[in-house]
C-alpha cells in the first residue's frame, strides 16, 4: 500500500510525470484498439496485404511475400511479420492482421509527446500527441493492415534519437547558430538502425527522407555558423552572402558530420539480410519489380489512376488532420511569426524541413495518395500543438478574433455533417429520387450514410462550448474542450459509422460463400472473376482466384480449363453465357458494394458445384 504520509508535492509531481502518458495511452486504446477486429478488410490495400500475410502464414514462410500465389514485390516484410505474429497470437483474422499497426500507432503518439516535450514543452507535446491520436487520416492508417504507420514510427524514432543530442535540455530549444550541432557517433548508430527498420517497413524512402531532413538541418547550421564568422570580420555583400551559402564546403562538412559510412553499414546490417534472401529465392525478380515498378515508376508516372494537382497534399493534410485543422490558417500564421522563431529556431527549422521534404517531394511525384505523407503527420501535429498551447497565455486581440472564426468554422462544418447526409439521401421531386441515386448508390448504403450525421454532434457541441469559454474568458479550458470534441468525433466514426458501413461489403460475403463451396469440391484455382478485382476476395476465399479483364480472356480459359465458378456483374451475364454455350447457370446474387446493381455467381452445370450461401 502507498504510505499515507507521502507529501502532497510528491503526489503532484508523480501525476504530472505519468499523467500525460496514461491519458495518451487511454486515448489510443479507445480510438485505435477498441473493436479493432470487428470489421472486415477494406479494399484495396488491406485486402492486398492481409492476403499476402495469410499466404505466408499458411506456408510457414517469413521471407517471400506472395499474393494470389504469385510473387508480390510491393512492400518489404516488416508489416507482414507483424501480421504473422498477430496470426500466431490472435488467430488468422482481422485483429491479428491489424494489431501491429495499432501498436505502432500508439507508440507514434507517445513519441510525438516525447519529442514535443523535448523541443518545446510538455503542454505542446501533449496537445500534439492528442491531435495525432484524434485526427482522421492517422487513425485510418493506424487501424489498417498497411505499412504506413510502421514507416511513420521508425522515421519519428530516428529523429527523436537525433534530438537527444540536438536538444540536450528538455524543454529548452536552441537557436540555429547558437552553437555547433554535435551528434555523438553512438547516437548516429542508433539513428541509422532505426532507419534500417524504416527501410524494412517501406523501402529506400525509409532512409532517404529522414536523412534529407536531418541533412538540411545540419547544412543550415554550418551555413549559419560561417555567416556569423564572416560578419564578425566585415559586413557581407549580397555576393559574399551567396558565396558562403552556396559553398560546396558546407555540403561536404554536413555529409561528413552525418557519418555516411556508419549509415551504410548500419542500414545494410539491419535491412540487407532480408533483401539478399529475397534476391536468392526469387532469382533476382524481386528487386527489379520492387525498385523499378513500385518506386521509380510511381514517381515518374501515375499508377492505378492515383494522380492529382500540385497542391494535392495540402488539401490531403487539411482533411487528414481534421478536426484540428479547423484552425489551419491561424496555425500557419503563428508558426511563421518572427518572435516564435527567435525563441526556438532550431525546433522550428527541424519541423519545417520535415514537412517541406515530405510534402514537396511527393507533390512532384506523379502518383499521389494521401497516406504517402503520413510520416510527416507527427511534425504537422507538433506545429498544431505549438499553436494550441499558446491559447492559455495569448492576449493578442487578433489571436482572439481568429479563435472566434475558428470555433465558428467548427460549428459550420458540424452543421454540414449533421444536415448534409439527410439532404443527400432524402427523396426529392416528383420521381422521389435522391441525390445519391444519380450516382447509383444503393438504397441500403444510403440508409447507412444517414448515420454520418452523428459526426456533426461533437463538432457543434465543441464549437458552442468554445464560444461560451471565449466569452467568459476561461481560456485555460479551450484546448481541453477542443480535444474532447475531436475524441468524440473519432469514437463515433470508428465505433458507429464504420461498423454500419462494414455490413454492406459484398466482396467479403461473396468470397466467404465461395470458400465454403470449394471446401467440399477441392478444386483450387477454379474461381474466375471478370472485371471485379477486389484483393480481399483472395483472403476470404482462401485460395487462388483468376482475375480477368475481358470476356474474351475468360472464354479462352474456359475452353482449356473451365472454371467451376465465374463471378461477373449482372449486365454482362447474358453475353458471357452465350459465349460459353450456356454451360453456366446463375446460382447466386450479391449486391454490388457500394453502388446499385448486382454481382452474379455463375456455376458450371455440375451438381457438385452448386453454391450454398
């Protein structure tokens, strides 16, 4: 038992020491772990990666990833290893595949708090971690069987390790140029080991991006020191300033300070063995596809129709970090305030370089997806936390006006969410059709969309309470109000909206039914799917599926080795049956998720192959 004579200040110190960690753990469990395995895998990415892990698990193979019994060179093994471990502990199910993502998501939240506390203060770190844990896109990847949060964690870990030397005093930020930035050799070893695991998570970008971020910081430190030394001798002209800034010696000094030989040795030691084993077991096929197709080609040309404008990631981050980006404009204005940079210039420069590198490089790339910049989310969350932490002490009139606008925007978005789904799903006009009917959204799916209105409740309530707190000058409660509103929104989204939407997933129901049929027939690879590629079907069918893009392909295949079952959209059933001489009969139908229509199952005329749902 705890002694009763402990001094009050000791208990208070323990609360402030462990309280934030406990709060963040509870928030992470509520948002990331709760009901983690209650929804089925979502296409495309989850369906791909869970199927790969399931095939590795069935073979007992921890080296070679395969999808649909063919080499799958999209990603390195870190994600699959987590799923294999999850299958061993929780069974071959959704929880087993997702638990490692939620685990790394929680660690990323905790590390964000640690870094914010290190480079700013504890309040900034706590708010940044809460912003990350209750933001839309981060919770999506942290609850998904994908590799994005694994990469984000190891990139963040490498920067946190580096920060132990760059910011030796907790909560004391150093200005650039105030002293030589010295990182110990042992620290660099740990940094590059972490980057090695980042490479195992998602490939070369696991080392290229964090090295670039830290390299920019070191380069600017060298430039600033030399500028200060030159100014001590005589005032610099513009030409002299450019000569110092563009001097190759600064780049050479920066590279030398980052110990490139140590980097190559440590990254190769961590990631190299698996890549070597893959090359040997695939006769060199893995790297050509992994680097050529899924890295160089994705950068140079859009793949899978995933393209977008140059400002794509600005919009993606505003949406992905919502609702905390309700104050995006004042956050950006406050971040570039000169006084703030004077107080903590090295912290500001590190986070700015972090965000610019990720958003800048991927904005240039041709293939664009919102999850590509997830490793920049901790930096964005720290920028947001830095702004929100200023609320309790700010007395600036302009800042108060921005807060009135921000809380009003929160209420407005809440009203749109509360009213919008009802407007989209309410029959209008003489023909009694809804707006979503024009997009062929199924009526049962529209009934679920109405529940999205619940997301507006915490935003409206938070905005109104925020107005009351502002009017009564209770500024210290504003951040708590906003955090509670964000947490409420995420809980409603993950524990009400997502389970309701999961009920409508057709590919999973269809594949499960096909799996039950083929347990008695025993003909692996006898399922053909036409123009309906859903990776999750491979996982739930439990066997190889032949995917075809044209009727001609499937007809030619039926002449050589006729499939037992053909899955096709209803509008193409008659055409397919005519070309296969009516050897197939309709045995079942499923709704086409999420659009209106049906997916039809055609079974070959054989009494052993009748489908029973």
